[in-house]
């Protein structure tokens, strides 16, 4: 599985956009980029995922570079409730041989400040 | 629509005791998973069930057993609890096993073994 690299921590002002980077330089063609977050003591929460194209949903936008070696998660208007650990995960799609497991690294702790 | 529910929320066991952690989902998902999260660490897959009637080992299965009771329910059993099994246990489900399908997590069970 491709390895991801994220900054350990970031700050963001409330109401501003939070841009969380992720490096996955060894990603291969059939691997998806996933983002989850974990608010203190809660279960991980799915945010967004993509393969090649940029994606947007009601929570966030995912920007994947053309070479797919890095991506950025954008929370357009961060609130205090967005304070959490954000995990960037690369998942291979190998069909029936895929356990489906998610490999969580250390993630980025995002602190949204008033 | 409750999503993924887990019981109990908290449990304290003595070494050697047994217990079963319960998980249920109401999203009609085919695949279900059990993870554990140790303090300051990412999640690790214990067991998974790709579909009703099947179960397979993840990366840390020793000391655990699972049962996929029906499509909704997936239980995790500790036959003889050990202090090394002190952890937070998360159940997750997804529509399918492949990387295209996002996983949804329950709130977790916090287990302490003394």
C-alpha cells in the first residue's frame, strides 16, 4: 500500500478555509485517496475520496494533482467543530483480494481557533 | 437511520474474563469490520466480513473471534481477556469491499483489562 505523509499539526482561523496537504508520491494507478477525520474520542468520520479527478461534497473538496503524487483537502469555512485529527489514506482497489482495510497513519491535528 | 451502533460503550474486565462486543448497522451494507485503536495510534484491522456468512482475519486477530450473525450484526468476542487488549474498539461497515466504497464507523467501545 502506498505511504502517505502529512504535517503533524496545523492551525486555522474560524471562518477561513482550511487546506490540509497530503503527499503520496508512491501511489499507483488503482489506488484511491481517502480522507477521514476523528474528533476526540469518537469513531472516524468519512469525509471524501477520489481517484483522479477533483471531488466536492457537502463537507469538503479534494484536489488531486495531475501526477496524483499529492492531494489537498479543503474545508471551505472551518468552524470550531472541525477541530480533529485528519487522516489521508491511500487504498488499493484489487477487487475480491482486497480486505477493504483502511490503514490509518498519524494524521494531521487541525486546531480551529476563534 | 442510526448508522453503526456498538454496545457496550465502556467495559472493564479482569484478566481471563470473556466478553462479546456487539455491532449492528442499518444501512443494508454487505461488508463489516472490527478495528482496534491503542492510545496515540492509528486503527488496526482485527477481523472483517466481506459478506454475510464469511469472515476473515485482519492484521491483529490473535485473541479474538468473530461472528457475522446476519447481514446487520457482526460481533467480536474476547475469550480470555489480557491487559494487552486494553483499547478502543471500532466497528465499521461498507456497501462493498472494494476501495470505491467508503466505510462508516460506530462510536466505539472503550475496554480496559486489569
